[in-house]
């Protein structure tokens, strides 16, 4: 199997301690201790992940971490004290050796890949855990600095990657995880806090020797205005991908909080002075620059560092039971529909597929709740009595199946057909496939059909013909109505409709 992350993949991200393990404890979200999720537990739940349809599992760091610090333990494992061993708390002996050698992670990778599941390992080079400074050279750390590069992140000892010995240590450490731990996909933590000199060494030594290793960078810049900063890591530092936080912000701002689609997503192209949306900034040839490959970005709707999960945003906008919950489910499904039909490699945060909630309130523990396995039945499917979880899971699973089967959704170029404050319609075209997607972000069904021109100035004629003759609704299977070169569409409120070829 192909081990490297590609546009064929859907990534599923777990905070390992909060997912599953043999000795997993049921505790409240206010508890900051380690709950007992393990790498063995991830293997135990591969059937669930395969039923959902994801193809890659991203696990939080596995380095040996510091013991309990004050009122909290490093349940997230981002506070390393030994980068050359696995933390024993992440191994319970169910499926993996209990040895903390790096080789044990290689066994984990082998077992996942044997089931068709790729692995992404979260790596840290920016900092050590609290109190871990003495384990390294006294001159290995920045001190008294400020800003993203030289300043300490949350008070954690900050490595100085302008020092040759620091660079050399981490380049060799990464190589050891690649060779002994069988790592082929790296999610690199806190990239913008690492001195740029390190990335030069990485792409010379690691990229050159291990060209099949995929590097995904976390650069936590969320605004539309931050795209110029983000693209530097893909364009100049040779990252295979970065996380598309601006698109995440755009999906949340529009579909949850009702902001303008043409401002956030794509301009209607009625004049040259319109503000560009996130998707308008994809092309590296536009006058503002752009990503080297926007289709290779990792896209998301929530994760473990943002202010709240997408379902909690939806419940903030639509509180209460009854109609409030119905609308919250609807807009969450709309966000997921956009995630799986827009360009990029989709990434799910564990529990998003069942509407799990979580907030950042003083710290991150509620945002990283335990996965509620009591909801999941013996068929690796949410039990019908849990209506919210059941409905969102089935929607997400069906979207993943659709994306896997549709080349246009995986590889296609995006062509905007219509954009205004409430409606966005676009094509995805690949070499021999096409899909048409339309979103109504209003709360009411369109009162009259919208006629969307299949613009021959932008769309090759063979795709115009395919749209007119071969597309049907992905769920109802009703054919797309095309009249005189215009798609005729009527869409319910807060709904995404997807038209594709019969697959």
C-alpha cells in the first residue's frame, strides 16, 4: 500500500490518551490526569475507523514525557523529556510490545498498515517539557526572548535551532523515528515557533534521503489575511502540506455564524475590486501569490487547539432542545459537507463524526474529552437511540464514501460558478470526472430556482456536456436539470447539494 499521505486520504486525529485503552478510566472532563488511552487502544478500535471510512490515523506525540506537573499530567504528550523513547503510559500490552524502544512504534505502524490504515506521527522539535532543561546542554535553549521564534510557548523550555548541535540532534532523532519507528508521515507541531534555519537542514538531509516521508506543518494562523504567511511553509520551506486554518475559519464564520460567502469563500467576479475569498487565493499566479498546491492542504473544521469543537459552535448559535438541536445538527452537517467537497485533504478530529462537544475554558481539557464509546454499538456504529450521534455519523460516513469514489472531489480543479452572500456554487473537474456542488446558507428554501450558467469561458466544453447529461444528486439520484446551458437548482436552507456521476 501507499504509505505516504495523498489526496486519496481522509485523516482521523486522536488525542491518544482520550481515545481508548485496556485500562481506560471514565472520568469527568475536569480531571487533568492521564485517562489511560494507549496506542494499543487505537489498534483495538481500527474496525470502528475502517467502518467510518478514514484511511489514516494521526496520533499525538509518543515521546517519554515528564511526570505530573503541578495540577496536571501531560495527557496530551506534548511535554517531552526524552525524545528517544516511547512513554510507557501509552503502551498497555494488549497488541504491542511493552518495550519503550522506538521499534515498538514500528510495530504499531505495521499493525495499522496491515489493516490498510496509514499512520501520521505528531512530532515536536520546538520545546521540551517543564523541568526537562537539565537533560540537554545549557546552551540549547532560548532565554529571555520574545515573539514567535525566540519566545517560550506557555513557559516551556524553548530550543534554539540556530545552534548547530540542536539542529544536529533533532535531524538525527527524526531519522531514527523514520528508520526504527517506520514513520512515513509527520505532523510537525508549532512550526512557526521553530527557527527557520532548521527547515533548511530538514529539507536538505531528511527530504533528500527520505523523499517518501510526508511533512505536514502546523502553523496556527487562522485569518484570511494570514494566507501569505502560511503559504511560505509550503512554497519555500518545502512542506508537503500545512493545515488550512483560514478555510476552517471561513467555514465556521459562514455556515455557523451566517457571514457572507462571497467575502469568505469566493468572489463573484463581477469586478476586479471585490475582496478575495480564501479559495480565490489558491492560485500561485494571482497578484497576491498563492499556495504551491492548494489541493494538498490538510483541511479541517475543528481540532484540539481551537476555541471549541464545531458542534459546540453550532450549539452556541442554536441552543436548546427541539428546533435548536435540529439546526445545530443541520449546520454541522453543512460544515462537513463543505469539508469533503472542497479542495484539500480532509482531517476529522476524533468525535466530530458523532457531534462530540468541547470548549477551551482556561485550559484545553474539555476540548479534549474522552471519546464516548458507550454511544457506539457492537456494529461499530452509533446506536439509533443517540439521534444526534447516529445522524452525523451516517452523514460523515456517506460523504467519505462519496469522496473516495469520486475523482473530481479528490483531485479536481475548483471553478466558481456563482457566489453571493448566501449561495455558493462550484464545479470540481478532474481529467475525466466532474461534480457540481451548491450551498444555500440561508435559513429558507430558495423561493424560485437559481439558474447557474455553465460558463464556457471557464469550463471546457466536454465538462459542460457531462454536467448536462451525466450528473445526478448523490442521495436522491435525481438527474441535474440543465436548460440552455444553465443548471437549474433549488436548495433547502442551510443545505449542500452535491451532483456527481453515477458511481
